[in-house]
């Protein structure tokens, strides 16, 4: 682009696209003349007979349709100097966008062809980078709350008791009835008591919730009096909603079957909501009055039925409390939570409390354990003739023999034990998805699945795990997520396929650089005492995974080389390696290539002396050649 001049007009013909670039000092008459001449050239059609390949037709016809009229979807446009669109800029490898990718380092940039051109352009036009790192001050805006539950014009929040709508109107929500079905290959089977509220991970369920919403006539939120009969105040019509619950291990076919069969059950025309395991809205969890339980496997299967089982607790009230079965191993322990260990065959229940488990979690899991002790449900492996259940509690660091038998030898190094910590200065985990959007690099905060209070005094009344692992897996790949936890700041990077090439690889490198810069800037602004770390999917350290109540490790076997290559690395160190603008011939021929290097234009990373040594010509002479000859030279010199 160094040839562009404010006094001239240029026509760039890309076959299906034609752009008339006009300098800002070109007269009006010359502008009009250039457009008319370009229109004449456009109407003459395209001709690629000298090249032997047409770039904008299907590949199978690329060598046949070498000449013809322009396609109807083609683009004919006029572009003014300094107002070039991104569609025009991306046609040129040496456009000024290189300044936002590698920064302003004029002295070093002049050693490369791209740097030379960009430096020359700075004397002619005012260049503004299109994309920069996120403004970290915007990330620290007001903390998000869980997504609201809007049903038939009302935000039902927790789905029970007194509340107020978005407009401040007082409401009273009372549950009329709850029915549950699970999907089979042929039909829906209704779940009968006492299995109501029990969900198997390999199944899909439909929960029908009938409720009544009444207006209280007040415009402020009020609380019901202890022991009052809420149904006596109900005066609204009965409504119906359907929750389509999908277990983590359920198949796509089962999820589709439950959605189809829900229409057969729906005789009331109520709204349907897909609910993923671990992200059930409070309105659904309260349907079961603290008896909701998620267990492994399918209904009727007995694999591991009589062995020890480990459960964690979610919820902040007795009505919403939910138990989730988790792997029975040391990795599942959390110093900021309480767990329940159960063996129905032996008739034993043990509640384990982490050192910094909040009071509400301790209370709810103990209540749930006492309910199970009284009811001795068969679906948890208790024998029908079981007369009594042995119940015990223990604190982290003082585990009893039953814990040692159920989990095995407790290895504190397998989870982040806080036994040696005197004061847990909790920072609620937050996460932001960092991604390009148009010409900007933006952040989108992940919504928490549970509330977290702003008042320090209320921290004993909530759980400390507002995010779930599945939120990361559902992001558009490849993904970069900035995560702040009590233990520090991390940039989580999703697994990247080895087949990424060309423009996709280039876009990935740009997004990665901007995500790294955003992470460094965030630490400088808010966590200056901590070194931000880049962590890769499947290779997360326990300091990161223990910020989640449950983090399921991949079953994929990783080689020593993979673990070594993807170990946590300082973000600052990676940025320093990406700052290099020149590489040796040997480095550019190595596999894999250095971080951030564009594989399509390796010669641009050579210094002037190395370039002339390899190609026996100057960079100016090289780029004066037609593209096909440049490509041929790259291959001859093994630089492609």
C-alpha cells in the first residue's frame, strides 16, 4: 500500500469485487471520471485465462470458468482515503492493522518488509488501530445476578412466597402441584413417589409445575410470617410451566425425545424451558421442597449401586437445597463446602465439613442427611430391612474411619486444602468471555448460576461457587475466558484443533494476543500482587478448578509431552515472546512455528540480511514479483 498517494485514484479488481480508491486531494471531475471508467471495466467481465484459475467460483469449476460476466452478488464500491472498510483492508497483507497486532516499534519494524511499509505510511496518513485490548475498568462494573425467570409476563425469581415483580408490584407465588416424567424411546413414564425429585444423569425429564400468582396489592417486597398459610391468600388463576431437564450424560436423542413428548403432556399451553444439570433455576428446585437429588447412571441400572457415594450441596434455603452426586475421591473435596458420604448397603452416612464451609451449607447438608437417615430410600442403596442408619459428622483434618474407607486415603495435594490458612479472604469468582466482535475486542461476563451478596456480613448465608464448568464448554470455540478467583487471575484457553490454518489461525493469534494483554492490564489495575497465568483446557491446576464446586476431569489420556507443553504459564512471559518481530531461518523452518507467526508469509519475519542471504534478492525485488512467482520461491527455499 506504499504506492497509494492522496493525489491519485486506483482501481482494485478482485474479479467478484472491485474498489475505486480515491485520494483525498483528487478533484471532483477526476473522481467522476474514475468511477465511469471502472464501471466500463466491470461491465466487460472477468478474465483469468492468464492465471488458469478463477478464485471466486466453486473449486470444481475453478479451472474451467476462466472468463465470463461478473456474478450478480459481486461488489462494486468506491472507497475514500482514510475511510477504508475492513473488507478493503483485509485484501492487503501489509495494511496498517499490523500496528495493532505487534505494536509501535518503529526501529525493529523497519527490519521487516511489513514494518518498512507501515512506517512509510505513517508519514502520509493518520492510522488508528481497529482492535485493541478490552478496557479493564468496564469489566469491574456491577456484579451480574442469575438470569431472571420470566413466565407469562412475570419475573418469578425463586418461584415461591412473597416477592415483587420488575415494576415493583407485590406478588404471592404458591405451588399447586408438581408432576415429573422421564423419557424412554417410546413414551414418557410418570415418576411416582417416593422417587419424585430424583434425577438420573443419563436420563431426561419433564417437570410440570402448576402454580398460582396473586397480587398482594403492595408495591414493596414483604416477607410472610412464620407459620402463615400462604394458600389462604391466593386469589389468582392457576398457571402451568414445563421444565425440560437434561442430565450431563444424557444423549442428544433423549433430549430431543423429551422435548417432543412434552408437547403430548402439555394440555394447558404452558411455556417450556430447557434446563441443564447444575443450572436449575430456584423455581424448579423449590418444586421438590429440598428433596431434589441428582445421581449417576440410568434408571434401573445397578452399577456401583451398593458402593460408597459422595454428594455435594447446592442451594441457600431448605426449599431449594439440592444434592448432586460427584466422584468419590480426594479431588472432589472442597475446603469451602460440605459433602455427604453415603453407603446404603452398610447403612452409614457421614457429613464432612471443609474448614471454611459456610454456615448455610453446613445446615442444609445436615438436614438432608437426617432426612435420608429417617427415610432410608431404596434408590440410594438402602436395604428394605434396614432398621437404623449410623450418622456422623467430621471436620476437615479430623476425618473418621468411615471417610478413610469411603474415599480412601485422603491426599491433601489432590485438592486445594485450606487447613493451614488462618483467614479465608474470599473473592467471589467472576469470569469474562473475551472475543472479537466486528472491529472491537469485547468482554462478556458469564452469568452466575447462584446469587452472591454485596454485603460482607451476609457471606455466611450463601454458597461460594457461582459458576459451573459447563458454561466454559458451551462458548464458541476457540474461547478465551478471563477468570478472577480468590487465588488469583487466570486466562483460560479452550482446546485448539491442530488443523487451524490460514486466516482462521491468524484471527486466533490476534484474539489470543488481545486476551493476554487484557489479562495483564486487569492484574495491573486490580490484582497487582498476583502473576496472571495462562491455563489450557484439560490442563487446569487445582487452584483454578477448586473455585468450582464440581470440576469433572477429562477421561482423555494425556501424554507427557502434552502435559509439559500445556502447563500453566505466566501471561507476561508469553507476551514477551510474541513481541518478537524477526526470527532466524532455522526458527521459521521449525515445527511447530513460533507463537503468533503467520504461516502464509514466513519471509516477512526475516531480517533484511537473512532475507537477502536466503533469496539472493532484496525485499523490494521480491514483492515486485507476481504472487505466483513469490509462492514458487518460498517453496524452493523451504519457507512455506
